[in-house]
């Protein structure tokens, strides 16, 4: 992790612009008005004058988000493309059945960390010091990121004014071929660790042992002193800076259209921005990782006139840097994959524990995930006992013939009970109030003759922990499961609750990487989430449907 420090006197720049297993698959891209979560996240992510809603706050859908009919039309058009696309028949080459259409999002944020800097290379504390500059490797990383974003229309660019970020922005935009002028905003400055600025990490560890221990274990509790002797909490100040930046950003870019905004900044401030978007979960800073020149994608949708919901589409992708997965640490690693597409995914039917196999496109996605992970050393492999994840895992393990696959019922999909096999329109006709509750507050719903999302979370997280605890420090395990299962596991890892499942996206064939901390007192790190570039492009274009 990049450690950071600070110097003052920066130029202030701103901008005005059972027999048959039974549970259910909650879709990634849903044929529904909104992605919504429980009241807890809604309450915490409101950015109106920095206030937070109370527990009784209501959540309302907004008609500006694409409606079911619009999504259905797009879904049918994509299905036609997929059926006619010869590349979707796997023939040993990487999957590139790319659909060049992505669903509209009121506001999409592309978050990019600056490229490798001179202080990064020397392992020095940076923060707000502008002595650290972009290395030649960092410049190339910026250009590679620009190439990856070449086909994406960007409406506005915001950058930290510090040299390493500003240079990343300039190189990125030039490589992309964009004539957009970036807005350099002080709201994107890095964390203030002034007493440590310019020191190497080992020097800080020796000179400030207690403070360094706090920084590593409970960074939100770190207290430092300014030159005038006044104490301050760097993370507390940075979180407030992140809240204010997002508040102003949404003022400049109301959630009314289909805009994409690029934000180029630093490790710690970007993680704080993400934490604000996620509702500020406990120990959140240590749950996330952002590599140099990595790309993360967040979708923002309106919940009411003054509040919004964020969804993680992708986190910490480094594929465009010719690095399939970020480097592994000293602890065990788990690679979590959602199964490939099924016909019911395409049709928008609730699958749950009805044992639907992969379709042709799903086999292609599974093979693409296998090719993507072919150079990764996998020691153990686990799958839900259902057919679609097992088929996906088997396709991946063709590149790892010595690894045995273990199947488990702990990872089977949520039981939607009487909803299984039905389209959303069928469910709306029979259970309108329950369906609306499922969309807006899933933690309140008991599926008719099925499960609750809490039931799924308890068994899925227990199964996940059992696998994680069985791994040797050097081991890497593959885990293949379902949409709802993966989402409950990831909500747990991100410090959220099962109420928050709509915050996390899991594309068919998407890859997520989790690194287990060697310190038992520290949370696991979600190193990357929902990588789908092996399925075509930066944005997740896997099937809408399947809930």
C-alpha cells in the first residue's frame, strides 16, 4: 500500500463545471427502475449538506433510471447480436463476443489512481508533497489507461493538482485522443501526514512505532500534530474532504442524464471517496486496494431528489496494464467467479435453485474466464453444487488439470421459492408489494416458500470462511458461485450487510479477487471486484436479466 505524507503551501485550484436444489439468482443488470439497498446504506450515502438520514427514511425509485421496457428492448437487441456472433462459439481463442452497447447510467464515475511515482518507487511517504513526480513507467501506465478508455465517451475530467496525478491525467487524455480540459480540484488532494512526509516507510516504522502501528491497524484513529502543535486526525479530515467533493460533483452533474466523469487522484483519497459511496463501512480503508493506474467504475442513480445510490461495477482493474490480477500478498488469496450466462439469465427469469445449465454464450464466458486465469497458480477449487457454476469451474480448471473441484451446497443460489421460473412481470402480477419490497429493502423479504437474503448470507459467509481458514498462506483458491451468493459474501467483506446487495455488481463470468490478511485482527482485502475485461471492454456488458 502506498503510504502518504504532506507539505503545505499548495496552489488552490478549483473548477465551476435438496432433491432439486432451490434458491435464486439476483441479477447484476436488472430489468427494474433502480438498483437499491437497505435503509442503512441509503441513510449513510446521502450527500445533502453533509447530513445523514434517520432510520425511518423512505427510499423511492426515480423514473429517470431506465425502466423495464427500455431494458427489455436492449436485452432483446443484445440477444440477437449474441446469437448471430460467430465468435461466441468457443474455438480456443479469447472470448470477444463484445456487445458494443451498455445500458445508460445517470452518472458513471471512472476512478483512476495516478501512475507509479518517484516516491512510490522509493517507498517514501507522499501525501500532499509535490516533490514526487511521475516516473517513465508511470507515464506509460497513464497512456495504457487512456487506450483502455478510448471508446468510452467522457463528459468531464477532474484531477488532483499534484504533479503525479496531473501528469497522469495529461498523458491519459492525450493517449485517449481527448481534447477535454481537466478541472484541477483541491478536493482530490491526498491525505495529510505532514510529520512523515518524505520519509521511507521503514523510517516511519522505527521513528514513530506507536503511530505507525495505529496507522496500519486502525488508521481512522491515527492522531498527528501540525507544526503549530495542534492535533488532528488525518483520516477524519480526508473523509470530510471526500464527502464535500462528492457533494459538489453531484451538484455539477445532476443524476438526470447519461454522463461519464473521469476522476484521477491518489490512493487514500480515492479509497475515501469509495467509502463515502458505500456508506462508510467500519474498517473500510483496510478493506480496499487501489494499484497505480488502476481503474474502478461506479454507477450512481437517484433515489430521490436529494439522494442517490452507488453501485460498484468494477474495482481496481489493472488488466489494461498487462497485469491480469494485482500482485498477491503474503496471505492466502481467493478468486471468486460468478457462473456464465444461462438462457434464463437472458430471459430475465428468476432461477434460484432450479438447476439451469449454461447456454452457448455462458460456455464462452466460462472459457474466457479460464483463459484469463490460465497463468494464475490455483491450488484448490470450490463450486456451488449446481450445474451452472460447476460447468463454469470445470471450464476454468481445464487450464489447471491437477486441481480437483470440490462442490458444496453452502454456495447454492438463494431460494426464491414460488418465484422460480417466473418472469418479473409474472411476479409483479402475483406479488406486487413483495416484489417492490425486494427491490427496495431486500432484507425485509421472506420469499414465498423460499429463503431470506439473511439466510443466504449466513450460509454463504460460513462456507466462505471455512474455505478461507483452510488455506495455507501461499495458497490460491478458486470459488465459483452465483449472483446473490457472491453479493452477500462481498457485502460481508466490504463491511456492509445483506441489505446492501444492490450495491455490488456481479457479471456473468466476472472475476473478483480477495486477499486474506496475515494479521488476524485485520479484515480481508477486496483486491479487485467484478473484472469483466476478458468478456470485452472496460465496462461490464454481460447479460441483463436473471434476478
